[in-house]
């Protein structure tokens, strides 16, 4: 295979992918492909002239850009898939993606779904849950993803730390403006394998006058030896600086002389000997006793310096009394949570993912354990004492929960979680009440758990789902909501507090308006249950759904409150032990209360644990919890505003309605990168779509980072989170 045989030509060509792959295998050369896609507003575009993958090589015009032939265009994910297929066919051993947020995640998705990680396997598309995608991608040994929000310099620095060892060639398919064709990759492969010398590459660049570029190590070394700074140094080639940068990357001396370029995230993290929380403590010491401070260097110094800045800003915060109170409150609470005090985590972990699940309360764990160890028996109809005791504990837990939310006796069904509760409504009510052409109103910000049961119900019944939009202030668009009610929906689903914006919705007003048009109202209280007082009657809903595990209680138990009116319109879809008062041959009598929905053995010890968690919340007082949330949230928001590049979702300037949750983006960094970085510094935060993909899509985002706290969240925790985000920004922008 010679270059002459594969000169760009007009018309379809057979691409010898197999030969390239073979060459790659036999010669043992490892090739990295970098898709450097710098412009998120322009989709990645791949062009083919026909769907059978007969490519048209772009015809290089005299001295100009390639002219695309009549083509079939593939954009976005489809384009990414094609690029990756090309990589796979060429048996590229590694794929490095250097891209901004959108593209990087799209590529990672494609990498996973094309099973590129199993190179040599036949091309196949797997359907994969997006939530596990990034994790899977990170786990794949031969895949790395970087963000390059700030251009090619970062690309160069990223490469410097990851690529040099063990790579003979690095192929860079850069999509400046953004067009990467499979033929480009093909060309790139040929160049990398066949023609690493200056002339071939420079003439190729000269022809294309645009990316992609190909630089072999020998090529770059050759440039140095010959005193050649770059091909096309005639002053008119705007790409010259890029080449110089890459030259710099592979020139090890230059690299050594510029240690900053090594400070990319992985290097930073591996050089860091402390967590963010520890850095905050060291910074406190250093500020209090500057003379006694041990000198630090490298990443530790940087982290502590950032922590000092954050602490100095803390002093300037104008609500010192409130802050001191909230901090003291949280410090006391923290002692009640075993995981936060164990040897592994105390003083190191900052748990900022309470919206996903809270940490477990010691007394709740103990109550559950006591039940399991000393009180275990199945409920109902047991004549012996243990069973009577178990039945009464279970009943007491239900009664406690009912009191806690202002419900009357026997209005609460225990379920597995909020999702289970909402599905119960969709089935036990929706199945009988929704028909063809009916309308169900949800919001675009709803959690998938509150959306999908109704989307599926609507699909089964031929009904319509109407999505109410949210404003960028994080509040439901009330005007659009009222307009949606003109469709006379049968059901309206409202998130009391959304899990992306974390801002309380005006449920009472919305429920009243929905009732006026005869709709039933379901309130998803998963995020509000532990943060704000819930009075089901005051809310005016027909159903309220929530889980224990977000409120310091156990996993595996949730509840649905059912209003008497709504109960009258429901009928179970399933039956079993516990749901009936009498069964004959071919007949049955359902229990006359909500327990007709509790099929089989209920989660008794979980209910007991949950009751202990409710006792705890009541002992703290919901007013104190809300005050802690509001005070620390204001402090956190102010801190986030100080970090350059942070864009906070929603307007958090209002004094109330805060529930200790904020989502944000950091420039165009992939949220998963931020969360991974944070995790390595001991800050547990969430990233991604938070089961609210329609909301993210409506805002043109594929994900956000999210910090959420509980009663145990102290001022130091928040400072450590701020330090982490600032450090991440700094490291990625260096
Ligand atoms: N609704 C909202 C607003 C949520 O945040 C969540 C979980 O994060 C759910 C529903 C689902 O809760 P669960 O996983 O406990 O069923």
C-alpha cells in the first residue's frame, strides 16, 4: 500500500480498513485518535455520498478547502457513530476524545454503544442506559475523555500528559469548523502509517489547508532536527500556531521546562495528598498561625491556597450570625450519622448528594436492627406475641408518618419508593380513569419517575401527555400551566421540589387551579419531604408520593398518601396476601382501606427505621431544618457566583423556597469530569441529567453538576465543595 495508490481522488474509493487494521496489528503500533471538536454549536458532520458507505473523498480545490461532493449528511450522534465505526474498522487501539461537553458525551455514548472497547468485534449497536454510560466509559481501559473548553492549547496539554509514552503516532482529527469525514480518518491513517515524513504531511496539509493533521513522533522530531518550525510557514497559514503547540507537546525538553503543562487534572489529582475538606482545615490553620505553617508545594499548595481564598471570602460574608448558627446546627447533627463519623470518612468526606439519597441516621439504623434482631415476625393475624408486636410497630410507623404529613388514619400505603408510589397511581387509578384522547399534564422538569409512568399510561390508552415548560429561573411557567389546564386534563403531576432546580413550586395554587377544571393532582414530594413541612390537606393534592431514603431513613420503603376522594376512584391491578379481608373459590373481598395496595409481606423493619428518622426530623424541627437549608444555600450560591465560569441553574436569589440543592455547569466542562474530579478530592456530588433529561434537553444541556445537602452539611463542607470546583476550573483551564 503506497501513498500514491491512495491519493485523494474524486469518486468512490474502497477504503482498505482491514489492511490498515492488519498493519496496525502486525507493526504493533498504537494509534490514538483525537477528535478535537472545539465548537459545541456546530454539530459534528460526517458526509457520505450514499448510504452504503461509499465515500467521496473531498476534492481539494487548487489551494483551497475541500469541496464536498453531493453527499448524505450525518449529524450529531449518527456522525459520531460513523466516525467510531471507521476507528473500529481500522482497529484503532485507543480513542482519545478531546471535545467540549456535548460532543464528548456524544462520542462517549457512541464509543460504548458501538462496543468499540471490544475492538475486533463486529460493529454492533447496543442500546444502553445513559445513566450508566459515563461510568462504563470511564471504566473502559482504552478510552479516555477530556474536555477542551478552551481550545487547542488544552488539547496539547492534555495530550502531553497522557499520550507520549507508548505511542508511535498520534492522529489528530481536529474539527475546527467542524467537519470530520470518515475519509479524513482514512487519510489520516494512511499518513500515520505510511508517510510520517515532513513532506508528505506538509503537502497534505497544504492541500487541505485545514484539519485533520497528522503528526508522527518521528515527524515532529524530524521538524526539530531540521530546524523546521512547521510546514507552511509562509505567514498565511492560520494553522501554524497549532502545529507549534503540538510540536511543543512532543518536545520533551520543552515540556520539562514548562511544568505547568503537566498540571492537567490527572496529574494534579495524583499529586494531591489531601482531600478538599482536609485542605480547608490546613488553610484554617495556616490563616490562624501563618508562622507555624509547614511549606507545601505542587497540587497540595494550590488546593490550600484556593481554600485560603474561600475562607477569606467566608469572613466577608455578611450573615455571620446566621451562618454560625447553621454551622453549629449541622455539626451537632453530623454526629448522628455513623458513616460521616467512621474512620474512613470522618474529616475527609464531604457528602453533597443527599438529593440522590441521604446518609442514614444512626437511630434509624439501630431501630431497624433492633427490630430485625429482637422483634422480627410477620405482621397481621399472628397469634403469638412477636407477631402482635411486629403488627403494632408497623401500625405505629404508619400512624407516625400520617401524623407527620397531616394525613388521617389509613390514608398511607407503603410502597418501595417514590417511583413505586407514582406507578401505583398510574396503574390503580390511571388504568381505569384514563382513556383515548384524554390529557395528562406533567412538567418538563419532572423526574423520569414522575413522567414515565404517565407517558407509558398514555401510550397504553391512546392519551396525550402535555409538558409544561419551566423558565430559566427554575420556576414552572405558570401562564403555560394555566393554558395547559384549558385542555381539561384528567391528571396533573406536580413536583413539589424539582431535583434539578431545587426550588419549591407553588403547589397549592397549581393544585387548586387543576381541581377547578376537574383534574386529579399528584404531588411528587421526593425532594421536599425532608426539607419542608408537608401538610397534604393544605397542599390540596389527591396523592402525595415520597421515599424514606432521602429523609435519613432506609432504602426500600416509600409511601403514597391517597385522599379519600381519589381512593374511591382507584382499584388495584394486583392482589395477594394482605390485600383482602376474605377469599372464596373464585371470589375475594378487598380490604376496605389503602392496605388493599400492599401486596404480600410489607417492609416492616424499614417502616420501623423510617419512623425513627421521622422522630429525628421532628426533634430537630422542620423550621430549623429549613433555616439551615436557606442560610447555607445562600452562602453556597454566593460562593458559586464567585467562581469564574460557573453557571447556576435557576434563580436562587429569593429568600425562601430553598431546599439545599443547586445544579450548575462549569464552563463547558463535561459534568461527569467535574464530579469525578470532585470525588477524588473527597466531595461526593452528582453529575449528569439527574433523571430529568427532557429538562436538560430543553435548556440545550446534556447534564449539570449538582450539590445537595442535608442536616449534616456544615460550613466546612460547603467551603470544601467550593474549593473543589474552583480547583477543577483552574486545573482544566491551565
Ligand atoms: N422524584 C424526584 C423529584 C426525585 O428527585 C426522585 C429521586 O431522585 C424520585 C422522584 C424518585 O425517587 P425514588 O428513587 O426514591 O423512587
